[in-house]
C-alpha cells in the first residue's frame, strides 16, 4: 500500500494512552462462511465498537467503519491497523472521516496488543469456530455493550464506558 504511515509515525499521545481518540482496528473471522466482524478499540478507555461484515472486502469494511465513526463524532483521531487486505482502501475512511490511519509492522502482532486482547474477550461470546452468517449488527452491539460495561483493573475497576464518556 503506497503512502501508508507506519506505527512509529503515530503521535506520542497514541502510545501513551493519555488522551482519547486513538483506536486499534482488526477483523475477526468465524468458520464456514465469509461473514466476519470488525473490532475497533479505543486505546485509553478500552471502549469497543463491533461491526458485522458480510465479507472481508474493503468495500464492506469501509462502509461499516464509516458508520461506526459517524456514530461517535469527534472521538476518532487515529486508527492503527495490521496489513490485511481489508484495510487497503483506508484512504477512503481518512478522507470521509478525517481520521489518520497507521499500520503495524507485518507479523508484529504485539504492536497492537490491546486489540488482540479484546479479540480474545470477544471469543467468550463468539467462539472461533462459530459461523457468523447468522450474526446481526444488533448482537454485535449487545456484545460490545457487555464488554464496555465490564469493570477493568487498569481503570481502578471503572468500566471502559465510564472512561470513554467521562
């Protein structure tokens, strides 16, 4: 992908988690169908957004991510992604929403460890071997709400929701 920004070029505030607005993005796949979900994790609060995708195409991903961003105006400064093909048209999201994309080093999953951890939490609701064809956006939102209302030790047992909306 030409002109993509590397994670090391991301603002220091994204790394420090001192300010809201810096997100990590990933996709989670089930088995037996093309259906999957996109996960967005806000780094400071741990607040999660989930979106149902009919497939992992850039078109499907961009459409859902733009909808999720628009539901939270002013809350997105940066998004950090892996190098998956579903993110190849990231510039359309940047242009539409005014958010800057950054990309992790290929095969360095620890550079986006928070998102990988959240994907593990999501597996409590959507096991890895589950077919996601019957999953709805409403169910994704229910799962996100449950995770966003779960107290976290790193926040002195406040919830991601409390931190995000503070």
